[in-house]
């Protein structure tokens, strides 16, 4: 009897951890589809801010419902007005500014290159921690930074063509800015997530970001958000469900089960998913040099978050 008990107690954590790893992996695949869906939508002459607005609008009911359910739980934490303001600011930074810059970059560059460039954000988080919080960068992490930036160069160089340099560099600029802004969001959200919880934070942050996104759309294009061809709305709904709502909650649960360090390592497979999808769905051509650069970036990202422990 005691043997059965020991076996069951040992099996539960293993299954708990394994499910967390699977959730992170599925979330990484969902996030990897983002650039593919954006490129498909751009075929219908929709602008970046309009596509972001549709994604946010279709996601909004799910996050409102999730926030309402979480707020009714007995362990719900009531936030102060300054905390509400800070949470909203982080949401706007992470889900309005970072998303808009990312979508803007995809107007100019391929989905596979975008995903590799975007994965530069962990290095920004590392550098911000060193600059603002005096966190020491280890020799291993310095090596990781070198690997990451070398990989970015290798992945980028094959895309440089004489007739397209302006658009290529402009697109790369916006994606890198998106990564920088997202890093600011990650560093800043560290202060409020332990207070409110990751799922509730994500829900409220997305709700807060929807307001400036829709305001930007109206100011730029007027009330024309529902004048696009039908496939745009199908793609936008798919983006809202399978690239936004589901993976954000799966990732939050995955982090809870396997930890943020293991999550970052598992999720680093994302660019590989994107390269495969971009090749199959969008017929993008991926050369050996870009693939080598991608692998170096992934190696650098894994090492940046490496803690030296299992």
C-alpha cells in the first residue's frame, strides 16, 4: 500500500511538469503562426494598424470574460489606483506599441526573418537588467550575446538585395524596435505580475492595450474597420484565437508548471516552426546561411537564460 502511495506521489509531479512542457511547446507553435497569418492578411491590402485592431477586437471578449472570472475568485487581489495605472501602461507598451511595430515590420520583410530578428529581445532584457538593476552578466552570457548577434547577421545578410535594401532595413528596424519595446514590457511587468498573477495580468493588459489600438485605427483610417474582404476577418479571428488568446493562457500555465527559465528554452524552438511554416505556406526561400544564423540565435537565447542548474 505504501509503495503504491509513493509511486503515485512521484508520478503526479512528473505528469504535471510534462503537461506544462507540452503547453509551452504548443504555445510556441501558435505564436510561430503569427507572421504567417499576417502575411496572408496583407495580400488583401490591409494596413498594419487595421490588422492589429481586428486582432485585438476579436480577442477582447475572451480577455474580458477571463478577467471577470478571475476577479470573482476568493484569492482575488484588489489593486490600488497606481497599480491599475502601472498595469495599464505595461499592457499598452507590450500589446499596443510592440505589436504595432512588429506588424509594421512584416509589411517589408519575410515572416521567417521577422521571427529570427524578434528573438533578439531576451538579449535586451539581459542588458536592461545589467544597466538599470546592476545585475552581473556572466562570461557565459557574454558569449551568448555574441552568438545571438552573429546569428542575426548571418540570418540577415542573405536577404540583402540591391533593389530592396531600403524596405529590408526599414522592416528590420521596426521588428528590432518591437523586440526592444517588448523587452521593456517584460522587465517592467516583473513588478506587477507577482501581485496580480500572470493570467489576470495578461487579461487586463490586453484590455488596456485595446483602447489605444482602436483609437489609432479610427484616427488613421476613420470607421472603415469592417470594409475589408471576408478572408481578412477569418484570418483575424484565427489570429485572435490561435495566436493570441489560447497561447497566452497556455504559456502562463506552462510557466507556472515548468518555470520561466525552462519555458524560455522550450519556446526558443519558435523560429524553427516559423521557418518551416513560411517555406510550406508562403513559399519563402530559406538558405543554409539563414538557417545557420537562426540556430546561432536560438543557441544564444538558450544560453542567455541559462541558470547553470536543471
